[in-house]
């Protein structure tokens, strides 16, 4: 609970806080070093703050909450305040230390409070009314400058929060659409973007092809050399795929040891060239364990399909899958259409 009293009340009833009953030039010195009052004429400051009460909060008390009318600025004299957005269960976005203030944004914007302000520990605050605040702004260039600096800091901090939030969102998007082992796009990305890729090619009247591939005898590879070796093989395969495809091509880990490459603007001839380049490069690639020791190499089988008029993305993937099956039937380690 917020308890406020004038300086006279504290003197009459022996309040816990020692303050002078009538602010004057000498008593104003206790505020003069706070950022809000630096450079302010002592006599003006003392006169303006004469009617400003000092308030007391206990640990956990709420000073402001969303929707509350913002009619006062609170200057923190002792203790610590924390600001929470959304709910009190959320981590604070910022904590205020002695000398900092809160509430000025609501007054200047003429809007209600938008966050919870809570005492992290027992705190004392100087309560400055809206009328007093505007009087100080209009009467003191130094105070107006200090308030402008305070608002600038608030905006800068808000910008930092926005940037941090955007970075987190980008990270979430990345983790949602990227396979953690190979760092290629995952099946979820394919489900969301396949239609867009195909539609873009159709609108531009460009060909669209798909390469589907998987590792030959991968189950036996895992059984013979272990799953860690299998993971290293998949990581090595992903690196070869990125190295061999075109900049505009999109590599996807389809699932397990199966991979897809979407080739925008690629005819069947171009797609076959990319697929053969992949097949040859994987056969020649050295697979290394975490210590740099060379492991058994792998080979891949690949199926290539190019969209016909009216085909959608799923149709082309199905055709590529059938071509992959044909490559396996033909002896593996090869490309089929």
C-alpha cells in the first residue's frame, strides 16, 4: 500500500522519515544531485516541491498498474522499483534505482499507465503532481532539459526492447524452420513455403524442378558405425548439398536420411546436371568424426522431376520420389528421372 504524507505530518506524528517541514534552498540540496534536478535553481526547486509529499512503499506493493490514471511523477529516493509488462508474473523489463523517476510518460502523453510498477524492496518516493511538473518544465530550462533527457532514455530503452524482441522472433522463426542437425530447411518450412515457390515460378512462367535423394543403406551404416557416425555423415552430406546447388535452390531435410532440393527456374536438363554433381561430390566426400578422424564414406541415390503444366508442388515431389525409387532399383549411387 502506498502511504503518502506531507512533511508537516511526519514532524507532528514522528514519522520514520526525517524530512524538513518547509523545503528551502538548503533542504533542496538532497534532490539537487538527482538527474531530474541537476542545474535547477535551488530556490525555484524548493518552492515547487514545497507541497510534494514523500510516499512509502513496502516490498511487493504496487505503485502503478495498467489502466491507472497517471497524474503524478514519482522520484525514487530510496529502495528499488521494477516495471512489468503484461502481468506481474512476467520478468521485469527494467528496474529503477535511486534518483530515477516513473510516471512522466503518462502525464506528457495524457494516457493511463501501461505497465505494473512494483516495489522490489521497501522504497520512498517523492510524489510530484502534474501541476508541479508542468510548472517546473515551464519555469526551468534545466528541468525541461533533464526531463527531455529522461524521455530520450525511455525511448532508447524501448527501442532496445523492440530490437531484442525482433531478434528473438527471428530466432524462433529460424528454429521453427531449420533442421538443428544439418542446418537445412526442415519439413515444416517445406509445408509452409512449397505452394509459394511453385506459384512464383508459375507466375513468372519459369520451370520448376525437384531433386529427392537419400543415403544408400543408411540403416546399415548406423548399425555398423553407430548413430554418431550417422549424424556426422548427414552433416557432411548437408555441406555437400549446399556447396553443389545454385544460390537460388532450396535444400530441405525431408526426414531421416531423405533430402529435397527445390530448383526454381530449373529445367530438367539443369536439374539433372545439379543432381549428377551432387552424386559425384558425395561419393568423393570424406566424412570426419568430431576428432577429425575419417569415417566410412557414403553414397546417395537421387530422383529428378520437373513440373508439367497444372502440376502442383506435391505432384512434383511425388514424381521425384518415384524417380528416386527407380535409381535404387537400378543399383543406387546414381541419378534417375
